[in-house]
């Protein structure tokens, strides 16, 4: 009887430890190439909307500009200033993921990503986007956190050429 009680006690203790370690394991995206906001209150992932984009070039006498444009004046996914902002994504090349700030221009959002100075020198200045820290998250995902608080405005996370948008309001 004593052995049975000891076995049941061990089974209960080990079973509850297993449940705790499974619960503490971070939730990860199931799909490669999508971006999510990590909701810190429930440790759940909220998908960011993917929006189509187009490249636009603007030639000039002294400087030519290459930009990314997204239709519409704002993303449907909204955050507030002061919110904890952590994004989770899964990709084979996390070093290529970028966070782009967009400027509203009429009925579209635009981000300049490259400037070519001089008509003949072709000196190229490429934007790296907003400074971020990318770290491993779970077994196969990554976490992106801006290095400084984001201001009001429109943003997009570039994961393997797909843009996932969000905006920050007051």
C-alpha cells in the first residue's frame, strides 16, 4: 500500500512538471513566411495583415529614388503608443527581415529604400529600415523587437518579400 501511494505521488508530481514545461514552451507560427504580433498578456500570436506592394522608381537629375508603395492610407492592424511590441516570424533567412517606416502620401503609403546619387557616379545608399533586434524564439522561429520605441505612423515587416503591415496610434 505504501509503494502504491509512493508511485501515485511520483506520477502526480512528474505529470504536473510535464504539464508546466509544455505550458511554458513559447507558441510559434505554424507557417513559414508570415509575421505575428506576440500578445504578451496571453502569449498568443495575432496575425498581421499581408498587403500587396509595388516597387516605384523616381528618376532625377542628381538623385534617383527607389521606393516601396502600398495602396491605402493605413493598415487595418492598429497598436497604441506604449504597447509592448514584439513580432514573431519563421523564415530561413532572419537576417534579411526588415521593419520599414512608411509615409502617407494621398491614398498610399510609401517607403524609400534606395537612393542613387549622381547621374554618372551611381553611388548607392540603401536603407536598412528601423533598427531592430532579432533573436531566436522557440525551436524554429524568431522574435523581432525595435531597438527604440516606434513613433506614430505606418509600418511594415518585410519577411521574404511579403509585407505585413501595422500602424501606431496615440
